[in-house]
C-alpha cells in the first residue's frame, strides 16, 4: 500500500489536477484506516471532478467509519443523484439502518433489488429493517429469499425464526433455529432451549 500511495503522490506532484491520482491515493488511505488523510484527498478529487461518483461513495465510507453519519448520508445522496446503482442504494440503506431510518432503508434496499434481483445482501438487510419495523411477514419473506439463494447462511435462518416467533408462528421456528445453530449461529441456542424443548 505504501508503494502505491507513493506512486500516486508522485503523480499528483507532476499534475496537481489529476483527479484520478488524488482519488486513488485517498481510497488507499481509506482502505488502510488512515481516514484523516483519506477524506481530504477525496474532498479534493470531488473538487477537481464534481461528477466523480466513486469519490462520493468512497468519501461516504470514510465518513461513516469516522462516525460522520450525516456527512456519509449526504455523499451517498449525491452519488445516487449522479448515478443510480445497486451499490449506492445498498450502501445508503445500510447507513439508514445505522441511523434507525428503517422505512427509508427498506425503500433503498428495494431499489437495489430492482437493479439486481439476485442481491442477497439487499434482501437480508431489508429483512433486518422489516424486523425493526415489526413487519414480520415481509421480514420472513426476505429471509426466505436469502435461504433459497444461500442455504448455508445460518444468520438468515436465525432471523427468519425471529420473524416467525414474533408473528405467532413460534411452533414452526424450530427447524430454522436448529439449522442456524448447525451453521454456526450461536445466538440461536438460547431460542432453541426456549421454544424447541421436547
């Protein structure tokens, strides 16, 4: 990483208006956890190229890691204005969950799914947002989609069981809890003992 950072630093010295070099160095700083250096580089990349979608996205990630969630949300909003992509909607939805804006998150995950119907991470995250809003039927449906696509994900079985328990289907949750536990979800053990003792 330090060699690549040095390379981009030299490129910026040769051409201070080279937005790609500034962006790449900022991105590398972000990936190496040097957020105090990443954000100014990404700021500069955006100043040099105001339509640089990836710069907004990467700055949003850096801001979120720096606990500047409103700043991160602003950047993701700008990113989506410039280019509607599955990743942009997913990232904004994920951030909205952290901000407890569950309805907005559901809308963004739905947009991500429209753009990529096979996006398991968007179904899973929308399921979590639905659980938080007590939309248990919708959550169960989202987690069922995850299970159909990735049957080895113990978390999807666990959260589908949570949706079942909260929608009055506790007697039907045991198979999901057992599968979740078999797949390494240790949270399911307490619920297995509570709901599935014979």
